C-alpha cells in the first residue's frame, strides 16, 4: 500500500480519525488526548486512575473513557474494541501509560517491583500493539506511537528496570515497524527526557523547573504539551514516510 501525499494538509490534522490514548488521565497522556481531540480525532481515553473520565469530559463529544490496566490482556483488548464499537475503526494508537518505580541500585530492586515496571511499560505496549494493529489491519492502516524514554537510549542511574523496559519499547517499535511497513501501518516511538508530570510529582498547572544546574542542554524540564505535539506529528499524515523511529524529545539530553 503506497500512501499518496496530499496537496495540502487539513487545518485539523486528525479530522475523521479515531484514536486510543493510554495513560490519558494525566501528564503526557492527558495533554495528548486533549490535543488529538482539538485536532479533530474521536478519542478513547484509557487509564487505570479513574481520571480518564475527566479527560474525556474535557474533550467533549466524540470522546469516551475506558478504565484499563494496560498490563492485562483483557483490558487492552477492551480499549481497542471500544474504539471500534463506539467509532467504527481505529486509526491512531498512543501507547503511553507507564511509571518509573522507586530509584534503587539494581541489586536493591525488589523482584515484584521489576516485574510490575516491565509489565506496565513493556508488556503494556506489546498488548496495545497486539490488539491495536489487528484493528488497523481490519480498517486499512494507521499510526502507532509508543512512549519510550531517553532512559531507553542511555542508562539512568538507579533506574535499571525502567531503562530496560523502555529500551525494550524501542526495539518492539522497530521490529513491529518492519513487520507492518507494507500494510499501511506506521509505528514510531517518542523518547521523553525529564518531563514535568505526575511522575516527577509535578502539579498540572505549575511551571517546570529551569536553570543552569539541570542536565539537559536546554536547561529546563519538558512540558507535557511538547511531547503531545511530537505524538500529534507522528499520528498525522504529515509523517506519512516515517516509521521505525525513536525520536528524543528531551531538550538535547541524549545528544551529548
């Protein structure tokens, strides 16, 4: 299947598209779900927290909330089936849900903690793609965006399990992109650096820290909206010739 480049892109870049966003209750997921909605998509907002309902309500008509633990096959399957049942198809899947776990040297990481970090951050992406790609094949193609991390590209002290899981997300992304490159399905990852979200104990409305002592060359934390903008680009037809990439959105952190 060869996509034709349009003469011009629509003012709303996701008009007519249906998207599933995981981790939609807060942070990057919420910012992306809201942006997708403003850009014309019908959005399934999936989260385990209960706050997915607030995000769907903020989007308004054309959005539904689904309670989902992405590490559970039944929940992952249900969020995809909800998109097909409510909106008739699936065009965009943003596998974003994740958490970091407590910072510890490797030998001090509890086995249960390691298993949970891998289950949510890596297995959750696998399950989302497993069911989401099957839906996209039924409907003629689509775009998958996975949230990896700068920690999947370089080591982060005290975050061995998280770094391993996010590195796995990058390799899942690349391998799946090759599997479906001829099927009209593009699969990419974004790699956030230090981003001012609940994972950093940030308040949604507070300004991210900045200053010369921060490790990012841009000397500030990222904002969820900046990660959402990267996800929107990859979801849109503007990225029609991009697949198998892992794009750092990190203020230059991994460029050193």
